[in-house]
C-alpha cells in the first residue's frame, strides 16, 4: 500500500494538465482519460496530503509488524530495504512510465475515495497549503 501511494504521488503530481487537455481536444480516448484524472489532480494539495498521509501510515506500520518477528537490527535492514525498493523505487518507476495515464485513470477513483475518507485530516491541511502556496 505504501508503494502504491508513493508511486501515485509521483505519477499523479507529474501529469501535465495542459498537455492532457490539448491531447483531449483531438482524441476521444484522451478525453475519457482526462475526465477521470482532472477531478483528482485539480485538487492537487488535497490529493498530495492524502497520498502522503496514507504512505506515511503504511511505512510506519512495517517496522512495527516486523518488530514482533525479527531482532532490532534485522527490522532496520529489512524495513529500509523493503521501503526503498518496494515502497519507492519500483512503484515510482512504474507510475511514471509509459502507462502513466492508464494507471492514473484506474487509480483516480480509489484516490478520490481515500481523499474523502481522510478528509477530516487531509482537507484542512490542503486548505492551509492552498493559502500558503497558492492553488497548484
């Protein structure tokens, strides 16, 4: 789950709205993609806070679970290695690759659902970011 959130953070944040908008004008398939992606990426800070919140929660859970199974030094080695490869490198490379928009289309309804679930925490933080940083 942490890997998915990490990959989606990079993947959704790096979608160029203008390019997708231009492509959608002449391509019906791109229009369908844009219609599913825009409602999420247009709420950029809310999306970002949501994905980072779930990512952090999942990453913090790993060493807590491993602590019951392994000695302390092994927990550190295993959790750092797992987070690095399965929680960061691999998901980010997949979500920013050639299938970036296809993955975004599939995952945007889930991200939107997570945004609403985490709204009591993520929405106020996103509004503070909007005020401090301006709308994305």
